[in-house]
């Protein structure tokens, strides 16, 4: 009986993971659209260029070393990270806090793992010496 239950739980976890991957892939399009259609044009309006590909080009033995491409990728990454944080993480944390307040669940403070480990070592040493 227990083995069947474990298999059922595993199937549930696999289904949850599959749903998360599908939703994540669909939401990636939303985040990319926000970055490409909203945030990058705003930066373009401020800076004058939608990307920095032609910025800081160094020619060495006939080869172009383009630091601007790296800068563009870095700016895109920061914009995507900011979009995900402000569109997903912050609202989700607020919803969880509101739900916990409504249910009367108080936030718990986690014990510092180093203090817990030191306490266990101390207790083991006192038991050993006794």
C-alpha cells in the first residue's frame, strides 16, 4: 500500500513540474515582450539607441572585439530580472503575507544554522564529558 502511495505522490510531483515548465515557457514570452516592447524602447528614448552593440569596439589584428554586445546582454538580463521581480515576486510575496494575516499565521523566525550547530556540538561535548 505504501509503495502505491509513493508512486502516486511521485506522479503528482512530475505533473506539477510539467505544469510549471509549460507555464514558465509561456510566461517567458510575456517577460520578453515586456522587455522588448516596453523597457528597451524606454531606454532607447533616454540613451538614443536600443542596444549598445556598436559601443566600445576595439580592433585588434583586424578582428573586432565588441564590448557593447556584452553590455547589451547585461542590460537585457537586468531588465528581465527586474521585470520578473516586480511582476511576479513582489506581488506573490504580498499575496502570501495578506493570506497569512487573514488566516492568523504569524511569521516564524528561522534559527541561525550556525548557532544550532554550535549548540549541538556543545551538548555533545557535555554529554561526552559527563
